[in-house]
């Protein structure tokens, strides 16, 4: 039986569809300039979900605009400094097969859901991103 070829973009769209609706995010914008990347935007926040197929890893960065500079942080440090999670290691980043990719994307989506309320408030967003080593 032939195995169905899985598209990173299809998997991201499937996992993040309800979350995008819930948080009123637009996207995904998709590109493959360096790494396959799906981008969701809303309320001044940009979420970039990227696949590094050479390392077999997936990741998520958050970008906000603060005055004249863009600030970017990885999802896990941001989740920790926001208090949304207690410690590192709560999610997987592995993407060496379809099951690992789906598990990792579900974990990333959960972290996005947890940190989003902190990032839509301009009073907290800039400080959190900076504390997460932007």
C-alpha cells in the first residue's frame, strides 16, 4: 500500500485552522525562501511556523512591531516568561515523520493559544518579547 505524501503546509493548515479562527488570525502565508514557513498574523502579532527538514525539526517564532524595530522570540521562552508554562521541554520539536510533525505542531499550536492573550496587549507584549531574549 502506497503511503500518502504529507505536505508540511497541509499539516500546518490542518492543525492551526481552528486556532486561526479562534484568535482571528489571517493566513497562512506560505513561502520556501530558506525554510518552508507558514505565517499567521493578527492583532499586531505574527506567528511563523517553520520546518527545518535537514534537522527534522519544526519551530515557531513570534514577531511584533515595537516603535521602529521588530522584535522576535521563539515560542517556548516566550511561553515561560509569560507564565503560560512552567519549564522547558513541554512540547516536542521533532519532525522526522508525519506522526512526529503532527505531535509537534499540536504542541506549538497549544503554546500559541496560551501566549496570544499576552501578546495582543501592547502594554505587556514588548516586555515579554524582550524578556524572552528577543
